């Protein structure tokens, strides 16, 4: 079991996965675009950063950032996404 970092979708963003198969976070940071997306925990559905999510059936919910340091404000959301990926991996074995 491990966390992996790789570029997918034609190098458009960085993917963070648990055991390679459980893509729980994506991050895009360019001069024109800065955002991250995560598997959302149901307890986060009413969390203000997710207010702008239109398609709530998507697996990953996207949050726009003003600065890379903004990620610090989302530690709990990212942590819960990682835990969900770990639980999903454990249940599939």
C-alpha cells in the first residue's frame, strides 16, 4: 500500500492515488488555472468550498484556489478523501 503521484490526462494535472488504482485527489497549478479536486466524503457535501459544484453525481468535486497556500485550508477534506481511498482499497481485497 502506497501513495503515488503521477500525471494523467495528457499532463494536464497531477493525480494523487492510493495503491495506484484509487485516485483520490487531482491538482492543477498553472499560470492560468489553479484548482484541486477530491473524492468527497458525504459529510462534506454542505461544505462551502463545494457550493459551486454543479454535477453532484461526479466522483471528484473541484475547488478553485487563489493561491497554492490555500490548500492548507482544505487539509481535513483532503485527509478524508485519502481515508476513503484507503478504505476502498482495503474492501476490494
